[in-house]
């Protein structure tokens, strides 16, 4: 099957994957760009999974000040080498993450950081909301609500504000596949003028 060069270029711009990977995915998807994107994302997840155990001790600390200087973010994102830390694609990812934090106001980086007491408190609220449901359904409903809670308070599980069809984890995974290194969001702080000091 002949794959149009413009289709390959468009897919590359959308996903950040290499030209040959895009062409191969389009061939596999019989020219369907949406299917090709899914194929690339699955491959990216597999690549990222292999790299997830590698040490990420380089990276950068970045800041983002929103228009009007009423909101600011400071965050640390790590990678494996200084070479990637200086790469424009890595810097763009860090900027995207900083803007995500400014816009979506997460509290934690990942669900493992949420204190058990907070999770249990949320579960109690959800159980009270569905107490009239059958016993077997209560836990399933509560788990669904807890997952929704995590997607609100945990940065990595939030829908990406620039493309809500993917999560921040998906966005990072695509960059791991593109750059060939493990990438880890280490920590962040978000300040807003007038908010209460904890």
C-alpha cells in the first residue's frame, strides 16, 4: 500500500514519533491516521514500560508564570542525561506540564502520594452516597468514584488540557518513546495570589 508523505508528516507532527515509525504505523493501519496513532501510542507505552526502571537523575527545574502574574508554578522533571535535558522536545514537555499544573491545579504528582486517610475519607463519602445500592455494586461504584477523584487531584492521571483525549501520563509516555529516555515528574509547587498559606 502506498502511504502519502503528507499523511506521514501530519502523523509525525501530531505524535512526535519518528518518520519511519509513522510510516510503519500507517502501513499497519492500512492508511487510517486514527488507527496509526493508536498503534504508535501502544508502542510508546511498551517502550516507556521498558525504560521506567532506569534512573532519571538529570533534568531541569522550570517555572511558569501565568499572564497577570497572579499564578505561578515551579516544578522538577527528570530524565536520564543532560543531553535530553537540553533538548527542545523535553523542554516543551516540561512547559506543557507546568501549564497543566497552572490550569488544572493538581495536589499530588501520582496516586501513591495521596495519604491513605484522605482516600478512606473519600470512600466513606462515596459509600454514604450509594448506601441504598446492592452490596456487590457499592464497592464497584466507590472504586469508580475513587478513580475519578485521582484523575482530579493527581497530575499524572489528569486529562491533558491541550488534548483531553489523553492523560498527562500518555503525553509523557509519547515523549519517552520519542526521546528514548525515562522521564519522571519529581515534584511541583503552585502558588496563587491570595490563597491561604497551608
